[in-house]
């Protein structure tokens, strides 16, 4: 049984079809890249998987359990955690307290949350900023903080939506190392990114979407050399 089953999921906004019978599976422990041109449906799919949108048709199963109709907080408690393209934090709370709130929301005791938060701050090179209000962090530091919140309780599956966008190379490497280590320990990921070198480095398998449909799903290097993907995603590179 796959960790995640996406079966013929469709979603429209007015007359625009964002997802068109999208289907694929993710096995436990996989790190799957999800790529495609802007407007291909990637974030819409992540929003459905995390409960922020309802599908018009199709089904999503987590470990064999249908998740349709479940709210984001319920899915988070079941282990579906995500990051956002635009980071979300409590700007007037410290970096540490942001993590403690996330831990509390996921059922950790105060002591367990503090222990876990300090581990993550160390792992994400945020210790020196632990008492600084999140509103004073840089964009890249906020991305790292969001990583920490996502992993206060190790998720069943982590949905990462463009975590490397507009991030300083040093922080990008911290994020990549964080993902690499957790994948080696068996963590399951879907990683949405336009950063092809990172996709190649981190993701053994990649799915490419275009116009709301899956157009390629195989090992990453094969996907990135597929003429259909090149035409859809790389545009002028096909010329």
C-alpha cells in the first residue's frame, strides 16, 4: 500500500481547469520532485493534499484512508505537514516560541516541545536567532523557521512548496542538507521546485505536470531529458 494515493483528482476555478484527473502514488520513504511550468497545477495539488482546498472529483488516500473533506489541522495531526511559497509565522513571537506553538498544536508537552525545538534550531543554524522576533528574520531565515515548524513532530509526509525560491545559497544548502538527512532516515517528501539542480541532487524520482495533468513520472534524469517535458517546461530550450 502506498503512503499517498492520488487518484484522478480534478479541480476547476470558474472555467479554468487547474487539475485534470491527476493521478500518482508516493511510497513511504520516497523523495519525489514535483515540477512543471507556472500554472501547471502544482500548488493547487499541494493545497488539496493538505486540506486547504477540496477537490471537485477524484480521491486522495493517506495510508489507505480517504482524506477528502478533512480540514488542514486534522490532516496535520495525521502527519500531513507542509511549507508555503509565502512563509507563515507569528512575527511578534520569537523564533523559539514559533516552534513551541507548532509543537503544542501537534500535541507535544512543553518539555518535549522545548527539547525538540532546540534540536531543530541547532540543525537549521538558527540558535543565535532563537530569541529574536520572527518579524526581524530574513526571508531565508523564515523559510528555515517554517522547516522547523513542519518537523516539530516528524510528519508522515512533508509537502514542500518552493522552499528554495529567492533563498541565499548558504541557507539553500542548510535546507538541502536538512532534507537529505531526513530522507536518509526514511522521511517521505514531495518537493515542489523550479530549481532544477536541487531537484537533480535531491530527488531520485520526479513528476512533471502541465495544464493540470501528469506528463512524466520516472527517474529524475529521464524526466528532465524527456522531449515532452522539455517542450512543456523548458520552453525555448526545446528550440
